[in-house]
């Protein structure tokens, strides 16, 4: 099964509900500046531009079904997610968290602070510590700008040259449309194929630290990975996860090698809270 349509549909599902927050693509000058920065992998993208980039990617896949229609569920996930985000080096981002109405098992993030988890994965989590582990992993991708760096790499210097050539004789609106299609498609492609394995391993480690700061058992991530590993690739709902992430077994091995007993003191810091379960 091709994973790309699945993840694009999932993104559209997740972003349909909060349309007002994502539909604004900004003016031509802002977008052109962002395009020039994104095309140069050595040029740092500002936080405002990163947020705009995330909105543009969202707009590119917007238009399918809404999030799971359970306001209590969405409030609960946002409460947990925002508390985790406050423990990071980037608490001021406009963080948003949502549960997608999909039986696939996956979670992913957009630049600028949007974190999405599928209902299929949510249903397999056993307690709030495991939910926090998943959200903290995705938060780490945003904090480390993994998606932004991958998008910059994917676009390359050729895009800057292309933009320079198109500037002659083109109106602002035409350039915005051309830039938007190029950059935001690049971002969607990054989400569809997944990040570098080392980015995933780093997010596992960093996510454990964030969870510990927030008072959760950092080793809940190991529990999540064990659950995923037990399901295995024969589980059709797991196809998307396996196509965009390293195997759960390899992630467990990396955590054991890199973290070891360093976070043992935090393992019993909090009693796992029961998760909200839709009726």
C-alpha cells in the first residue's frame, strides 16, 4: 500500500477543523522572503517564517474531514501537549495538538508547532504517560527543527535560481502561487516519506527528557515502542508508521544504548494517570 496518500489524507483530516488558523498564506513579500531563505540550506529561517511555512503546508493538504469529533478528547490532548511544550526551549510557539480520525497508527508534526496523532495510535496507548511520550517525541522534532531542515535540503539551491528567473515579468500573485506550490509541496513530501533515522532517534531521547521535566515517567516511550514492536509489520494499521519511522526494535536498542540508567531517578516520579477514553 502506498503510504503517501494515507499521510496526506491524515493531514487533511487533522487540519480541516482549525481552518482559520492555517488558511492565511501571508502576503507576497513575506512568502518571497521565506522562499529565498528556505532555498538556501545555510540560511536560518526565522520563527515567524517557520510558523508561516507550517501554515502553508497545512493549506496545501487542507480540505478533507475534521478531527475526531470529541471536544473533550481534543481539549485533553491539548492540555497534555501544551504542558509538555512548556518544558521545552520553544514554549512560545503557537502549539496545537489534535487526534486524527484515522485507524492508521502514527503521529507527526508540522513546522511551527502543530502535533497530530491518529486515533489508531491513541487507542493503543495505555495511560497518560504513554500519550505524553508520543507527544514529546513529536514536540522534539519541532524544537530541533527537523522538518524545516529536511525541507531546506529537499528544496535545494535550484529553487533559488528558479525563483530568480521567474521574477522577471511576473506579478506578485503569480510568484506567490509558484512559491507556495513549490515550498509547501516540498514540506508535504517530507511528511510523507518521513525524517532521517538519526532525527527519529534524537527525538526519542529528547522526548524522554521533556517527559521527565513534565513529571511523567520518561520510560513510557519504551512501553509505547514495545507495543508497536509486538504488533509488527503484519498489522496493516502499522504500515504508515513502519514506512516513515525506524523499526520499534531499533529505536528501543538506541534508547538503551544512549540513555541507559540516566533517567532512572525519574521513572517513579509520577503515578500514571488514566487517559481520556471517548465514549
